[in-house]
C-alpha cells in the first residue's frame, strides 16, 4: 500500500524532483523519485538492505550523481560541490577518522578547510564538545578511544561547520541507550533538517517527525509514525516453540506465518476476527511455547506485518517470505 503525504512546500525545504539513478550493471534503484523534506524536520529512513536508503543520502550529498532529475534547496539547484560541503554535514556508519589525531586537532583541521575561525568557531566548538560530553577526551589520540567515543567524534566532525542539512547513516550502532538519547536530543535542539538511516524501528518511532519507508527504491510510506500506524494497524506475534513440539500451525486467511528453526512469526491486520482465533490457537499450544512476544498498534508491527519484514539476516525467513509472495 502506497502512502505519500504531500505538504505545503517551503522555500527552504530539501526537494528531490523526478530523480532516476542506478549503479552501473545493476539496473535502476530510483525511477521518477519525488520527495520533499521540510526545513527543520527529523526524518528517519527505514527499509531492508538494498532498498536504497544509503544511496538516497549519497545522492543528496553528491557522492552519487542522478542520471536525471534535480535536487533543490532554498528553491535553488543543489549541485555545486562547494555549496554542498557548506550546507551538508554527513555522518557515515564507518568512522573515517585519523587514528593518530586527537579530537581537538581534527576539529581545528576541518575548521580550516571550511575557513572557520575566531570567536564564532570557538563558541561552536565548545557547544559541540559540551553537548556530546567530549571534554574528557579532547586531546586523546582517537586510536585509544572506544568505538562509541569514536562515533561521537565522527558526529562532532559532521556538525562543526554548522550545516543546514545533516545526513546520518546508521550513526547509533554500538552506542548505549543513554548516549543515543543525548545525541538525538542535541540534534533536535539544532533545528536543522536531519535525515537518519536506521534499522532500529523503535528508535525511529520514538524520535521521528516523519518516517520514510523505502522498498526496492520506492517510497511506500512517508508520514508521521502515528499516521502510518493508524492507517492500518497490524498484529505480530513471535512464538518460540520447544524443539520437539514444533509443527506447522493451521493456515488462516489474511494471516501470514514465517517459520525459522523453532520460531514462527505470525502477522495479520489487527482485527478481532483474526486475532481472537490466533489467541485461542496459542492458548491451546501454551505448554509447548518457550517464549511469546506480541507487537500491535506500533510502527514495528505495522511495517513487519504490512511488508512481511524481519529487518534481520535470517536466510530461512527470507526464503519463506519469497515463497509466500509467489502464492
């Protein structure tokens, strides 16, 4: 089901207009892609591996060049590399930082490359260091720091030139809950236009102004978490059975079942005529159930249920999903 929510276009919105792009020898990823990101919005981008999430960021950044269409900001084409470098901060998942340099040295180096100096830069530098809690490691060589600390450095480097647009590609991997919360609170306080690629559905639901869900390069959902959930709520149950007592459950119309080893994931629209029989069935098998997790009326259940997603690399689950789609 395609849900695209169009809003009034502001002068400072980031827009992708009729974008087409594909990697050489691999076919098109995007064809006729149109998106509008409102100024100051925090958008989380979700989708399975290969859906085009990171490619979308690289198109905006200029690392990939669209074969047709345009990207505009401030109602003007965003194509000059110097203009992009000034307006955009990019924070990748991999930490591209010099292991021998300190945070202080790296911030000063990037400041020079952007021709930042004086009291304005020092104030900006102090704000970022304080907000991300980096004062204690300011002079430490980065190779001596933990993975989480290195990721915080990467975030500070992407923000030091005060960009108007921030692109984050899985920036929270390996960070604890407290650190993630601190970073998100800081990012929200900046009022910048922020696009964040993630596989963490709960993180996206709790913090997004809007969710963009991509499937094979196509925007299937674009709206607030509440809008996406309310349009068609889903029920999802993950059931782990005792190994010797696992067998196939009876098939029911509108109910999908994905089997993986001793687990079955049951999904269906969240309606009593469907969920009540499932509840009764699970009650009958209660003695053989080792663990039961139920999700309903949240973003995770909607995306998993509507698109039969697992956001995992479980090969057997993927194979079963493909079989079901062919039926």
